[in-house]
């Protein structure tokens, strides 16, 4: 997988690497040594394989969803891509750079946002964190002012610049973190749960901004999340990892098909009625008073089903619930006959 190989990359499937591949991962492994107490003065040592023979490539300008259940190895992969962790085996390149060997050089070309951690200075006003990053990344003054003005406007940060970070709400702080990650014009942006805990308005604003950054600037984005709506609204390609292994790489619709996932239509009727006579493959799975739950394939539109119910039943309200990612993956594993792998990565990593 040399960076000068004369091989094209298929952006839809991630197959092949070459001059257009911005991120190249080949047989990547990460093994942790874990010790636990088994008795008085006795400790047992075992190995936890958090990432196992992982291979994929991401073309420059792609926005890719990187998903999986808790402990699947997602955050460990991101930390190896940024140089925070050193791989136990395999080969890894980002923009032709080995992250673990040239972490400082790579830092000027990447941006990172960890949803449950902040890169901002907790007790300082938001603007002071940006000024510090201006110096840390040695951003030219003109470029810094231009980027800051643009990010402040797009992310709605004007009224927050003089507020200490510790006083910001989670949604405000997340927008501040995203701006900080983009001040130096990174070529790739790693997002680890960027919308976790955010309200609907904040999620919509963050998604709209990320879509614009990817479209206008061609920023490569690798997004890890448990929120399927993040993936559906932002990513044309999805990679699923489980027990450190790549289980799926392709379009989101294909993921639903592979996992035989279902969405849930929740219908509130004017009064309690017998189960709704829904056309197959939709089916009623639960009735509780005037409320009924209907499951239908996630790959199909809800429009026809909703229209049919509205025409025949006294409808008060309805909502569509997206399938849970972990449930989709669990079904995928059962259908493929795969067996559980090694224990998940340590919680601290």
C-alpha cells in the first residue's frame, strides 16, 4: 500500500489505495496488556485486542461514518490515526505521514473533536483559547482573522467569545470545539461523537456546518457516532467495526439491508382500536391503549405506510424512530454467523 502506487480508490467502497487515498490503513492492530487482581498478591495478565487486522482507505474529500457498538475499537482507531497511540502492528498513513512517528508534523494537517472531552481551556474565555491556538499552530495573522470571523459567524459564537468555557452549555462548547479544530485549515477532521448530548437545534446547526465545510473546502471527515441521523444526513459511505474488525464498508442503505434493520412507526389514534391492518412487510409489534407500534424495513420509505394509515384510521399523531446502530450490527453478526471476538478495549482508552 505504498502512497505512490498507481491504483485508484473507489470512494464508494473504500477498495484500493493510491494517489487519491488520503487515509491508508493496512492490517492495523492494537493490543493492550491488561492486568487484574486474581487473589492476594496475585495478578493475571491478559491481552486485549482492541483493533484486529483492520484495512481501509479514505479518499481526499470523503465524509465517512465510522460506527459500531461501545468497545468496538472506534476511539482506539481515531487515536492511532492522530498519533496519540502507536499501533501494535500493520501500516498506517495519513497524507503520506506515519502518525506515531511524525505526530507534530501531522498535527498541522488534522483537526480532532472528541465529544466527551474538550480541547479548550476550561477557565479562560473562549476567545483566549483561540488566541492560544493561533500561536500554537503558528497560523498567519490574516488567515487566523479570516478563519475566526467565518467560524464565529457560521457557528453562532459571537455572543460566546468572552464567556469562560466552563460556563458554556454542552451545545455551545461543542460548537466552540469544532471551531477550534478548524482554525488552522486542517485537511482532515476526526469527529468522535460530536453531537452527543446536544439538543435538536444544536445538532442541526452542527450538521449543517459540517456539510458546508466538506462541500466548500473539500475537508476529509471521519465521523464516529451512535446517532444514525448524523450518518444519514452527512455520510454517503459507512464503515462498521466490531471487536476491532471491519464488518461492513459501503452505502448506508446496504448496511440496513445487511443488518435486516427496521424502523418503528409509532401511531397515536383517537381511541383504542384493534391492531392496525398494515400492508406487508409492515407489521404491528405492540399495542398499548390508543398507541400502536409498527415495524417496517429501514430501507423503505414511511410515506406510503403513513398515508394508508391516515386514510383509514382516526389519527392524532405519529413519529418514526430510527433503528439503533447496535441492534443493526447485532442482526448483521447473527445473519453472518460471526461469533463474538476478544473482549472490548479498556474503558479508559
